[in-house]
C-alpha cells in the first residue's frame, strides 16, 4: 500500500475521531479542499505521520485547535467581485432603506474583509446608524483578526481598485489609517459589526435577518450540508429579505429555491418571497 | 460503469499560462466534438470577464468549451475552464468543485491544485499536460500525476512562447511525452482510443 493510500485511511480515522471527541463533523465537507488543507497543515507540523498527530489531537485540546484553525481558515478579500457590490448598491439598498433598522448576518466572515466592505457600502448608501451586522465564523483565530481590523497595507491598492469599480463614492483611504506595513480600519466601522463564533454545521440561527451574506463558503460543503445551511438561512430570513451567495454558487436544484428569485442576474443576489 | 468506452483513460487535465489562448486554440482545435474524454483546463489568463476565454474557445473549437460550474459532473467531449479567481478541483465522484483558498504558485486558479486533486480522483486514468507559460505552476502536480500512474505530457520548451513552465515540469519528472504543441492533439486522440 502506498503512502498516499495510507494517508487517506489515516485521514478518515482522524476525522471520525475528531467528531467523536470534539463534536466537529467534517464528513460533509468537500473532500478535495479538506484533504489539501489537512495536508498543508500536516507538512507544516512536526508529526511524522497523521496517526501520530491523531494520538495527540484526541488527548490535547490545544493540538486539536491548531488543526481546526488550519482546516477552517477561509480567505476573504475587500470588495471581491466589484460588480456584485455595485449590484448590492443598486438592487438591495433601496429596499433596505425602507426599514427603520435592519439586521445583517455575514456567515463565514473569515478575517472580516468582506464584512468591512459591506459596512462601508451601507454607510455610503445612507444606512449609517440604521443597521447591525453579525459577522460569524467557526474559526476563533480568524475572528480575532477580523475584530482587530488590521490588514496588510500591500493589499490596499488592489482593494482600492475593487472599491472604485464596485461603485465606491469616497476615497478608500478615508476608511483606514496606514501604520508601518498595515492598514487599520476606522474604529467607527468596527463598532458597527458584532463578530461572533458560529458553526454552520451544528449551530442554529439567531433571530430575524433582513440580509444574509454567505459568499464562497458553501462551495466547501457537500450537497447535504449545503441544504442544511440554506435551510438555516431561510429560517431566519424575513419575507422580502435578501440572500447573497458566491458568483459560482447557485440555489438551482436546492430545496429552498422555490421561495427565492434572483434579483440581479448572475450576481447571485436572491430575494425571499412574501408568500 | 461510469466510464466511457473501454479506454484506460478517464480525463485530461491541462495547465497553461503565457501564450495560453493561442496554445489552447491549437490544442482544442485539433480535437473532434466526439472526443471521448472530458478535459479540464487551468489557464492563467488575466481576465476579470468571467466566461470570456470559454466563450472565445467554444466559438473556435469543435469540442464544447465552457467555464466550469460548481459540482458539475464532467462529461466526454467537453472542455472545462477554471473560472477566474477560483481553484478548480476534481473530486473522486467525477464532479468539479471550486475553492477560494489562497493562490498556489502566485496563481488562482493553479494547475498544481487541479493536477493533484485529479491525480487523486483518477489515478492511472489521467493524462496531464503542461503547456507554454512563465513560472513553475503544474510541476508539482505533474509529479503527483506520475506517482499515481497517470500519463504526463509536456510541450517541448523550444516550441513554447514561454518556456519556464514546461522546462520546470520536465526538470521535476521525466515526462512520458515531450513534443511540439502541434502534435499534442494527435497524441491525445491516440491515447484516448487506446
């Protein structure tokens, strides 16, 4: 049996052990991405084999947390897919402005770049002081980074371009302070976002939402888990509320699809019916 | 049996960078619509316009060319282009998955990600091709393909617009075939019907 087949066996055993010991179930994650992430974590660890890692992980919570951080780390960008943000300004905001106050859930926010982007957009479109955003992730290490709101300065040039082509109305540099090689987001933005731990696989929703954003998170899940998460969103989204998923994701063929219509073609912005 | 025909191969994967549009026109243009294998392509083409490369090639080629969708099941006679800004992976059940994991070799999509996952999924049933390009993306992936018994093809560096991707690939392993671009369609046809 070659090393790679052994690794696959050890991987299945490890995931089963983690589920039994810690209640984190990765069986409904897409295999290719999960394996790549665990492989990446493993080659950067000191363990000789994945079985060695397992012995330690099952006994030592810190060792488990290290693995968990490695395999649940999603990346986030500011104003990724500028046409999406433009469509948000044009199709979602006019509806949100009809409410005195709106609640927004950013599910799987990772290090928070997209949550900050959305907050910037809402402020520019006249929603300042009229919204609360809950930004959640399974991974506490990335949540702390999101709370800190400090990002590499070298990314800001790209983010500025994204911001502008996404319909940005001000100068992007108004929103952060440059310090050495970092950009520190404006505290006023941070205060509008509540960062909290939440596991889409097992946790329930928390209250009624007007807008839910979950972009490029479901692509890591198998169909059964996608269905579960979409049901969770549907459960807490108010009638007339909006659901935004990634540009290469779709509600087509999903159980909740009949209650949703896509309001911006190809931008994957869906509105829940009142019926 | 989910595989098509009796051939030993089940899919072709291609990695290409600089000079990619012209190279893909020649390679895909040399295949018939009835080509019996699915083809998955990572091309580093700076294009914000999603779908642009797929539409261009689809107009030009007999095989169907489309941008890959999430959870799409791969079928023969179709070439799937990785969407800009996403990694494309092949799962063991023959479906495509996408990811926004960080760039690999400064590239997203990355040929290494496609090749490694496809090697896992298809084993000896895979043909992997590294074409013209700057950088070294695809080399590590090609090694994984060879380790799983897959067949490796590298465009002759002297014949490439940018030679570093094929050179790097041929330095990492001894490819099964090194040949000029113009001859690769013929090879792919021959292998597919083997």
